[in-house]
């Protein structure tokens, strides 16, 4: 199982996502993909994996688009990826951005909200989120 589920039915703390991110980047390159969109971007630290940096450093994507509603997160992404001209950081609501996006998306990565950010937003902690509905999956923590 990729994410352990506790007896209470909620997600349990997970391992660092580094392995799954690197494998995703490898597969992305193997099939000669071009475009990555990451919804919920930001530089969140080791537990989040700083996914956008993995895409910038380890893929041959022509276009990597980081989308977040939070100006602070977008500013962090811009600062951390300034040496990667293929990274765009955009302040927008992810679903609306995707609805208006007209090009091919080779990798769509949805970033779970880190625990500290959930608490700051007054929302439930990730470990208090219910299971994914049947027919969906997650590679987080793999």
C-alpha cells in the first residue's frame, strides 16, 4: 500500500516522496513528454518533496507550469526556479486554470496541502482526510 490507512480510516504519516518523484521524472523523460502542470505548488520542504524542483532538475520538459492561489507560494517557486527558464509560476485556481488550458498536458501533478498550511487555513490536517473514493489512486509517499 502506498499510503497507510489507520484503524480510524484516515491517512497515516508517510515517508518522503523522493523515490516516487524521481521515478515519475524518469518515466516522463522515457516517453519524451513535454509539459508538466503542478497544481498546489510551493517550496514546502523535504516532506512535500519540493516537487517543482524535481521536475525542473530531472526532466527534459519544455514547459513546467506551477499553479497556486497563494502569492507567497508562487513567489517561493519563482525564487527557487529562477535558473530554469522552462518553469512558469502562475497565481490561479487550479481547476479553472486547467479548464482554460488548451495545450496537451503530459503530467498533471496535484500537490497535497502540507499540514502546517492546512492548519493556517483552518482546515483539517492531511491525516484527518478521509480515504480516496473507489477508482482513484495516489502515488504520494511511494
